[in-house]
C-alpha cells in the first residue's frame, strides 16, 4: 500500500483551523456533510454527487490532530488518514497522511486531491462562505468480489439494463471498455472502464464510469448521483466488499 502525504501552511491560527477541520458545520463549507464527527465514533462523510466515505475516528487530540479510517462507499481497501496541526507563528502547518492506495497512480491522485482540499480550506478560513467542490464528473470505485462470476456480470448487457436502464452500444474487450447509451442521456454515451489488478494482498477490480460532464447541465449532476447509487447497489449484489 502507498501513502500520500501533504503539508500545507494555512494563514490562520491553530484554534481556528482546528474548528474548520473538526466541527461538522464548518467541515460542510469546504469538505463534506457529516452529522457527527468526534473521538471514538463512527461517521459518514457525504458529498453532493452520491459519493460518501464510511469510517471511524480512532485517535483524537484537541487542537493537535486526529486519525481515522474510512472506506469509499463501504467497499474496497480501508484507508488510514491522519491530520496533524502545528503552529507556525500566526499560521498553522497542516500535515495530512493518507495510507491505503493500492497503486502509485492512485497515491499521486490522492496527494493532488488533498492539496486541492487545503486550498478550499484556506478560502473559507479567509472568509468565503462556501468553497465546497460541487461534483465529480466521473465515478471511480475499487473493490474485491466474493462472487467469482462478478467479472462476467460486469460485461453482461442484461446487468447494465437492470442497474442503469441503459444499453451497451459498443464493447472493447481488450481494454475492458464499454460504451453505454440511455434515452434520457439525449445522445451522450458514457464510458465504463473495468480493470482487474493483482496487488500484493489479492485481486482488485477497478471501475471508472465517465461522460456525465458531457450531459445537459440541467440533469448531469442528478445522473451522476443516480449512477453512484446504481453502482453501489449493483456491486453489492455481486458480492463486492
């Protein structure tokens, strides 16, 4: 497993930064919605596009930092995240460590993502009302399967018809790529990429579904949210974990 590390200097004192990384109403302004976030307790971070992280807080030190573990959509690898705050004169050095990426590419993407979140955190610290990321234009999930027939099902037109009310228009078996069409997408095809990866602790299936950003703006976010729900339900029926 790889670890992504980010160190970011924020132009605010530590007590103010701590409030924005630990209090639900302030987390909602730059990161995600969460009903409760406190020591030794479960949580769910909910984003606006159907994505969420389930996890537990495993360490908590007021105004110093915390550690937690989470899973994306409750599937795939567990990640361990640590936030540490260090005062630097009138500023605060925020160190974020995210351990659990199963590939170097994923770790580099996590580092870029956390850097972007730090930029958004600085914006709300500077007084901006909300700096939340609106929605992700693609959907990505990594999981393992108890059902040995899962790989076959993920290329079955009937499965996509049931889960997405969509038809497979084209298949590239060599690259594991499917093109999906649905009447409600008004001429836009979405692309599903499926890859089996063997890592040190076993085989994982990586799924990427994109094309939602090309849809009509009035329905694109809603369709992305619906797709996330459909993937979660469908993968669970195939024994994903």
